[in-house]
C-alpha cells in the first residue's frame, strides 16, 4: 500500500511537470527594455495540440506570472487590471499563432513578469473553453528605463573639404509601432536617408544617415542628432491619482497576503499534527520531497545564459555568447574547468583544455574567448561543418585548489544549450538607399550583412568609389548577432544614370555574396538650351543694331560732305558765268 502511494505521488509530480505539456509551447523573449512613458512590443508565438483553429475560437490572455487572474490584456476589458485598461492590445492574429503584445504609455511599475495564456473555445458560438493553458515557463520581464539612451553616432574621424562626408545616427528601441524620430541640426531632406529594421529578440533599430559636403567654414562646427520617442504627456493630477490608487492597492494586497499567511500557517500546523499521527502521510510527503529534490529548482544558483539558436555559415565560424554563475565564492580561472559537450552525452566533448579528450572532428576548431574567472564561457567554433548543428551545452567543474585538479563540484547546464542553424550559402547583403539620385548632389548607399562571427568580420567591398567615400561600421545588434555595415557616399553625374553599383560581402572561409543596385540619376534643372540661343539672338541683334547705327551715322556724314562739295562747285560755275 505504501509503495502504491509513493508511486502515485511520483506520478502526480510527473503530471504537473513541463514534460507533459510538450505540445503547448510559447516563444516569448525573456527580457526587454521599456522606456517609461513610451511603448513596448513583446514578440510572441505559440503552438497548441489541437488542429489549426480560427481566431474566433481562441482567447488570448496576458497576465502577471504570480496570478493568472491579474490580467493585463483580455478582449473583455472589464476583466483587465484597471491600471492596464486601454494600454494593451494584441498586434497579431491568434489564428496565425501570433500573440504579440503592445503596451503603451509605459509606467515605471510595468516590469512584470507577464505570461501568455491561451483558451480554446468549444465552437465559435459556444464560448465555454474546452482547453486552456498558461505558459508560465515563458514569461517576459521588462527592464524599466526612466530616460532614453543617447543615439550612437558613427562617422569617419576627419572630414575632407568638398568631399562627401557621412554620419550615421542610430538608436535601438522596442516599439516598432511607434518608431523614434531622428532629426539633425543641419542638412536637408535630400541629404538624409532613413532606415528601420528588426535586429531580433524584440529589438529594432532606427537609423538616420546624413551625407554632407563640408566646406572650409564647417571646420570645428557641431552636428547634433536628436531622437524623439513616442511620449504621452500625463497631467500631474492624473499622476497623483494613480499614486493614490497604487498605494491603496498595495495596502489591500498586504492585508490580503497577511490573511493568506495566517491561513497557510494554520494549515501547516494541522498537517504537522497529522504527520505525527499518520506514518503513511509521512511517506507521501517524503516522496513529494524527493521529487522536488530531483527537480531543477534546487539548482537555482547554477545558471547559464546561452542563446538558444544561432545561424552558422558552413566553412565560416560562429561565436556562441555564454555567461554563468555558480554557488561558490568567486574563483580564479585556474580553479575552473570549462567544457562544451553534446547535449546527449557529456563525454562527447567539443571543447576542453585537454584536446586529447575532445571529439576528433572538433579538435583545433574550438576555443573559449572569455575568462572563466569572469563567468564568461563564450565559445568560438571555426571552419564550420554542416553537421555541427548541436545542441551543445556548457559544463563547469570547480577544482579543489589550483594545483589539485580533482573536482569538488561540477554541473552541466543541459537546460541552456545552443542549436546551430546551418546555412550552406551566405545571405545576400541588404542595400538601403533613396529611390532616386540627383545629379551633383551627395547620394548614400548602405550595405549591411548580419553574421555570428565577430572574431572574423565579413569584408564589404564596392564596385566603385574610393576609400574616402566609404565608412565602415561594426556593431552588436542582439545577443549572438552582429552587423557589418559599409556606407558609400558618392556624387552622381549624368553619365551614371542606369549604371549598376554592387556590394560584395566576403565571409571567413572565402564564401561571398553580393547585392546590386541600379542608379537612376535625376538631372538637375538646366535651362541652357533656352538661355544660350536667346543670348545669341539678342547679342546678334544688338551687334546688328550698333552696326546699323554706325553705318547710318557714317553715311549721313558722307552725304553732308558731298553736299558741301556740290555747293562749292556751283558757286565756282556761277562766278565763271558772270565773267
């Protein structure tokens, strides 16, 4: 009888474990930055064991992790916590397994954690639920930012007079429904290119690229980039009212939990009395306690932060960001043994300081980039093979002393492993540019490529342009992903119309990819075809008029002279006739 009860208790522990809920899965980012008074979008997707259902048969709920009845989003707003009403909405369609949540007018106490809950209705008309599930293992926590981070400026060190000069202003944010507006202290709309792109894991990047032609007078002048976020101004009265409501709510919750604690203490006292009288109950409790011991809860202090999935280009390399904590005091690297192994077998090592214990096809291709003494277990894998997909897990072993290498504590973080998505060929670069180039005005083209190997940055080259016309930027865009960027600033001429500009990315391992842009050059307004003939006609007319005036005057003078000569001859003849 006792054995049956013990088996029953262990069976109950299995039933309530996450293994049973394998088909109920939600993919929610664990942490996101949220700017107070702005907004945040939490990307979310899910799967459920039923057939594909329309949105009308699905009920999506977001709630606090501590109590599923404390709803921050529901289609019936009367069931939503008062301080969240009108501030939350779903951006996706539940029928497409999209549960993305938007929270506007962020408050400094909106930190969460918040979890998604799904309820399946029997039919479209019968709203009673046939299945329901709260994804409490996949919740999001918001890191509250009282002030926005400053934009990041990327630019060449020196500007050269009368040559295009490019400045890139970028800012990372978590609210793609209200993109931050970037403005410059100088420049016109024709000199600015704006780019907005998703960088992954709930983060987006707004980018503004200013291309100018510096003059001598611009030396030692300032150029400022300003970011304007989605802010909602709240009157002071409303803030004070919210504070009062929040204070009352806190007092109510404290009293409620005090009452709950009293009830729990009484229940514990009753159970203690029953345990002393009932030996069978002791065994049942012991069985549940045993189930708790073998659960991951006891390993709370052994934690590793490893990205779950990473893209990996065959023949190139990949860097897996990793950090960890352990329950011992801070130890030097000499007392720590870092191991990476396959998730299925901790003895199948892909990295260890003793290379003879590493799988042969991984020898010489793996190394740690960080210091274990600084809790950094970042792994680099070079010369990627198409079978290096993993999953791979990190293991830490603590040596007794720096000289005694026998381990006193060891742990494999099999719950935090990385899987590599293999890419046989690289992705093409992305080109960002204005639609039309204007003759004799600066024109900017941005070529960017995402990669996972910051130790060997892809090389971006252009089919035209000089080194002075190119600006290179390399930055981390999300955990495990980096972006290489090359910005080409040119001054198009009329002959460049319908010509091609190609950007080529060369990855570690000699693989390349490229993207091509066709230039369409708009000619500047030119009235020479009107001005030149008009000037020529007017000039000819003026010259002809002057010539005519000159000739008229000349002939008048000649006539006068002739008339004078005729008068003299006549006078002579008259005098001769009188004689």
